[in-house]
C-alpha cells in the first residue's frame, strides 16, 4: 500500500510516496501516472527496483573502480557460433569488458557488501556466455552500471513479469532464453543466501572509507605489508 506524501486529488500531477523496494528497504518513489494502468505499472516498477541508497552504492562502487588495462585474462570459455569475424569481434569486446569490470570485482569481494557480491555474481554469469551474438548486442546497446543494475534487480526478484523490458544485451535475459536452469539455480542461491543479507543491512551502514575511496587508494590500503628482514 502506498503512503502518499500528497493527497489523492493530485493523481494527475507528479508526487512521491513511501514504497518498500525490492531490496527490502523503504524510501520515497516518484510517480507521474495519468491512468490506472500507468499507476499500476509505476507502482510495480517501484516495488521491483532497488532503493535510492542501494542504487547509489552500486553506482559509486562502479565509478570508483575504473577500468584496468592490465587486468588478468580470466580465461573465459571459448566462443561458439557465428562467423570467424563475429567471433573475433566478440572476443575483443569480452576482453575489453574484463578490463572494465576487473577493479569493480576486486572491490566487491573485499568489501563483502552483499549487493556488490550480487553484482559480481551477475558479472560471473555474463562471462559464462559463449555466444558471440550476445557480446556484440551488448556492446552495441552500451554496457554500463545501469544495465548491470537491471540484471541485478531481475535476479533479486527471481522471476520475470510482463513489465520487464527485453533489453538487448541483458545477461539474465540471455540465460532465460538459452538455458533457464542457469538463472533458476543462481536465483535460488540469491534468494536463500544473498537477499536476506541485503534486506538486513542498509548500504549506509557500510564504512564510507571502504566503499567510496578511489580504487588506487583502496588498493594501496589493502596491499600486504612488505616483509622486514630480521
């Protein structure tokens, strides 16, 4: 049930309302609907999206972990299908994507923040994809933190609905078509192990010094101390 911050007589004007989000946290969502159908769609979108704090955490962690040109090659599986030219193109995209997300994945593992862990699991799912067509479509659609956020939300929800957009390059969308069991297995793990931790902890409880420092500074802080000879 929405708790409106303005009266019901203002249905045809933008207003905000308190809404429990997908991550289990409650915050204000903005609504602009002009019909009952639009109202239902906007309420469902608010219910199945991350709260502003969780969205801010994900974007800030992404922004503070820039691409690494010397990122290690994780040895993703061989590409299959398509022409030789498409495979070569997709492989270049995939290697560039590794460089893009390497620092973010290191940060996610080190902070032990459950939302960032889920984002890293989503990226793991992406690098299992062997279809050149996915990589090319993803690159042409533009891969960025907000497209990752949509896939994270799909995994948290654990199911699709008619409101879910068939986004080109969607990681979860690809697996739902190619092998539904892959997403189903991960969604169960998310539901049992990750989601309860997200619900139980608002991102504001995380140490700001650990979450948002520039990645170079973060790396320096977490380098093992040099051994001192006796």
